[in-house]
């Protein structure tokens, strides 16, 4: 009897989550994402939401990661709710973006991040029809001096702990979790990669600094290098592991590396890796570049 009650409770909980947290569910479609920073200033511009939607549609973007720091007052929440409603009507997912250089250290640093994620849960409860779909984490312990250097992954257990705790909290609010990772993390041992890539269902690999607009290489040469490197890192991630048990990996590229060639390079990623089950899609950094912001 007790096991039956437990099963009924689990089913009821799942049904409640599906009703209480309507959103655009993550699907098997390739992710075509984009970071949006400085949301208070971006969304304060005339017709900002409609311009962002139009840019997404013109560039086949179906998911955005928008920073919310400074946007959780009354005015900011109103703008975010309007943005979510407009993007959802266009079938575009939206994740709340959070940055940290020290959440992996736990304590007050991690609690601050968890509090920010909790605030998104509170936002969703107050905005039934305009809810965030997920949380996107930009945690960068490698920026601290003690974590510099090839092969220095001493921060990995703390990083995985932060990912895990955010995931546990986000799940309570029906939110997905994705996190940025650096190429350095995929150079770890099999056990290190397994620990990392099973902590979340989705991650975004920052594949930066492969090229530059003034490096003298042709578009074809840049594309060939990107194709080779992206395939290499996906293979590296899964080496010795069951790929079906690992996070799907979206690959992020940035404007400073490719300039006007960026859309072409993003297409290269899909063409090169579309048949790889580990590949989740691409993400471009960032919308602010198109606005003249850094």
C-alpha cells in the first residue's frame, strides 16, 4: 500500500509540474542559441523585444540566454515577462543567465547563486503565462589565478557540486539547466569527464580563439579548422565513455573570432556534427555585439 501511495504521489507530482510550469520544452531539434548580456540596458531601448525576436528569426535562433542581474525590480520583471511572451509566441526558448567566478567554492558564493536561481522560480510562480524555460550557468573558476594552467582541474569537484545543486533546485521549478564549459575540461581523465558530463543534461562548449578575422586564412580554411576541432572535442568528450549517458554538447562561437563569417561558421558546426548524438547544436556570443555593446 505504501509503495502504491508513493507511486501515485510521483505521478501526481509529475502532472502538477506539467500543469504548473508550462514552457517550451527542450526537444531534439538542434539548439541554435545566443547569449544576451546587460538586459536592463538592452530591453530599455525602443521596441527592444520585437527587434530581438526579429533578429532571432532572421538568424534561425531558437533559444536565448539572457542575463537577469539588475532586471528583477518591478520594471525589469515587466520587461522580462513581455520578452518571454513575445519569444514564446515565436517558439523561442529563454533561459535566465547567471555568471560567477567562485560558486564552485561553495559557502556564501554558492548560496548567492542558488538564491538567484530561486528568484527565477519565484518569478515563474508570479507569471503563469510568461515563464523562463531554464537556467544557463556561466561559472568560470578557471579565471582565478590558482586555477590557471593546462591540466589544472583541482576546481572540478566544486564545479560539479555547484552544477548538481543548481539542477536540484531548478528541477523543483520545472527549469532545465545548461552550463558553459571550457575546452580544458574535456582534456581531463575519463573519470573526470564522466563526473562532469553526467552532472547536467546539457552543456555548452566554448570553442573560442581558433581563428581571427585578420589571420590571413580564407573562409574555407577557417571552416576546415572549425570542422576538425569541433569533431575532435566531441570525440574527446566521449572517449572511453557511454555517449548516451552524457550531456548533449552545444558548441559556442564568438564574433571576435570570425566577424561577418560567424553565421557561416555556425552552419559548418551543424553540417560537420549533425549526425553525432552528443552534438546539441550551436550558440553565438553575443547579441550585444550586433548592438555595438561589449
